[in-house]
């Protein structure tokens, strides 16, 4: 859930009315979608380009969001980072991911997410 809060801005701006945080993190375009059951392996996801991951998601924004969340968790853990839990940080990292992913859909999605995690993550003392 903390990772979801950090990634709140991946495909939408934060809601302006008081609603549960889980409702704020769902991509606006995925409002009527449910994430599909995970059909990919971690290896497969790490090796996927942005375009391949989109196809792997079944072109479902909620599922793609789950993929980005999974990659962010992997990146933060591997780098010993803790991701901020603010909506502002979520919007910032989300915008970074969105811009970089659209710029080159043939790059690895993990590379895009990892760069964003490196930018906003802080050292996690518990990771040592």
C-alpha cells in the first residue's frame, strides 16, 4: 500500500477531495477496470520494454499500474531505498515515469521505473 501511495501520480493527478488513499491511486482512465490476475513472471517483467509490458498487461491500465508498482518495489529493495509516501512524491515520480516511457517505448520499463526510484528514494536504514 505504501508503494501505491508513492506511485499515485503514475497516470493521474491526486484527487482534490478527501477520499480514501486507495481510491486516489487508481489511474483515472482505469476507473472502471480491475487489474487482471498476474500472468507474468518477475523475470519476464524485468526484461520487458515499455511496449511489451503494455501488451503483457492486456492494455489494461490497472494491470499496467500493478506492473509499475511491482518494478518499483524491486528497484527500491535492490537499492536499499525507501520511497516517500506523500502524494507530491507520487505525482513527481509518476510524471517522470510517464514522460520517460512515452519518449521511448522500446526501452525497458524497469529502467524507467528504476531511474524514478533512484531520483525520489531515500536510504532505508532497515535495509542495511
